[in-house]
């Protein structure tokens, strides 16, 4: 039975209850984070909390906790569960008013704060060996994709298209330009050059995205951050997806066509090795 946190209480997940009037339930009105934990050390907690702060500020939702308080709550959740490597889920909604109204509730209504954790699902050896498939779709989400809000219906519909096609991810293009995946960032490799779309309102500023670009810089991997056209993405030698739970995964088919040779590329293998090394030498030590 896993231990969760709900509004200051620590309790078994199966016993946690929120009101059906909660604005997270009624309106998708809330912010979230997914924080990977390696050997019980939350990875880049400060960066996750900074991104949370940006989302909360844009949602005009006061942050209910200081960084020190978040760190303490997250520490208790990690300690209270069985796994060394975990994926901590944190969500804050605008709370439950007495009525369903679009207008924000009075300031006296407290936010709902919920945290849970799951074992961290590392990519399987087969996924790393063969890569994963992707489909593509027009990015029809709203124009604030930089915010990590719980209103994820568009992302769920887009991700499900991939799953229905036996693939792992849906790569999104907006007006002929690559944005990201339904729940990941996307990288392109062409002629040994690593390309990443710029951080703007069209993509989530991924924490893993930052790690990959930092590793590229530290290990002299040629890289560029710029807009990538759909044509460039379709002609790529390699495509990768990245997220806190997927790390860095090669995409070897797009819409049923091979990406490059149709096998994980040399740079994907190198980045995977760099990432694993970084994880085991830095992330696991906290
Ligand atoms: N999703 N883009 C989107 C739309 C995402 O949902 C995610 C992560 C990312 C990668 O961000 P990061 O590297 O910080 O995990 C990019 C998480 C894992 C989720 O919703 O479960």
C-alpha cells in the first residue's frame, strides 16, 4: 500500500478522498510536477519547484508551501514508500468551493495539495535496443504549453493515438514546425548535429531536456537550439524523446516509416550512455 500526502495528512493512497467540487476535478484547474527519484534522492528538485512556481504564478494560484516545506513533504513520501527509484507526482488545485462556478473561489477556500509516488518505470531493454515507434499529429493544444497544468485532455487524446497504433509517442507539429511529444520533449539528429526546439509557449521546458543539452555541451556534442521544420524532422537521421520517466529514448519509426536506418542511432547510444553515467555518478548521490 503506497503512502500519499493530502492537505497535510500522510495516509494510504487507497484512503485518500477529495470533494467532487474540487476544481481539479471540475475544471482541470491545477498545476502538477513529476519528479524522478534515484536511490531516494529527488533529481533536480529545485528546478522542478521553480517550474511549479512559474505554473502556479501563471494560474494565479498562490504557492501553498515554501521550497523547504516541499522538500520535507517530498522527503517523507519517498521515505514512506518501498522503492529506491520512484516517480513522485505532486498536484495543487484551486480547491473545492461550495458551488460550481467558473469564477475563482473566495480566498478562504484552501488549495488541494496531493502527492503520491510510484516505482520509476525505466525504459525496457527492448525499447533501448530497438527504439520505439511514434506517430505524428497536428499540435491542437492551447497556447500555454509551457505550463504544467493538470488540464491534459488534449495530451491524453494525442498520446492515445500513438498507443492505438502500437506506438509509444505522438510527435506534434504546429503549422509545419516541430513542438514536442504528447508527454515528452523531442530531439532531432541530422549529420551528427543535435537539434532541439527552443523553449517558448509551445513546449514544456523539460528538466530532462536541460540535462541532455548540458551533457551535449559538456561532451562536445555539436548541438543547436532552433525551430525545426516538419520536413527536417521527417528527414532526420535520429529522433529522440525525453522525459523524467522515459529518460532519453530513440524513436525508430515515424508514421510507419523508418527514422534514418530504422535502428537507434550512434548519437542516441552515446547520449544514453552519458545519461546513465550522469545518473549513477551524480543523480544517485543527491
Ligand atoms: N511529462 N513535454 C510534455 C508535454 C510533458 O508532459 C513532459 C513530461 C515533458 C518532459 O518534461 P520532463 O523532462 O521535465 O519530465 C515534455 C511527465 C513525465 C508526465 O506528465 O507524466
